[in-house]
């Protein structure tokens, strides 16, 4: 099973923040990660790449939420905003679609996190691998990344098809 990249491991280890690598079957979405690990969608981070006139920004929301583009545009003080295409992600960040991590310091990009993400205790994040997730305390992630925090998501009304672990 493929693991996280040596560069990602080095980035996380250098942070001195406690994290765990969670192995799972191959998944391509944050929703599928919740299904596979039987974890609440509120505890799983979904990372998106948006493009503004200032360049790319990583956007992090709960897996069960969707972006409110009007609020996000305002939070980023952007005139134009669009979700980056998969080809942009591959070209700009050298990552496979669906393997984006929320670590702006690693990708050398600004990051904005939805306010709801700050309420969790332990969160699961994309690791750059389709078969591993990174589990980290929300406060450690925020201390590591120093993101902009704003309210820009709304519930997508998603429900898992499996019973969630308590």
C-alpha cells in the first residue's frame, strides 16, 4: 500500500505536532473516507483549491459541508473566485486529483479554514495518499498552519450510509 510522500512526512515531523497516520482502503473523496472509517463527516476535512486574481488558495471545510462562494469571496476579499480545475491542481501542485492536503505550508499556499473546523477535537485530513489519512488535533493543525478562519460553508445535507463509531 502506498504511504505518504517522504516530503509530507518530513514536513509533519518538522512541525513537532503530534499526528497519526491512519491506513484505510483506497478512497478518493472525504465522504468516502467517512464511510470507510465510520467517522462523522464533521471530523473529516475536505480540501479544495480555489483561484482568485491573487492566485491559488487552499480552502478547508467539513466533509459534510459545501462552500458558499459568495461568503468565501468576501472572506478572501476577492473580485473573482473559481474552483480550480483538476488539471490546474496537477500542474500547480503536482498532486493527483483527490489527493490534495490542507497543509498550506507544505504547498506554499495561503489557506482559509471554515470556522466550523475549529470546533472539532481530532480531525482527519488528506495526506496526499489515497490510502492514508492524517489524524491531528484541530488546535495543532491551526497552530501549524496559521490559516485565515472565516464562516463560508453551509451543510450539504450528506448522511453516511454506515453507523458511525462513538
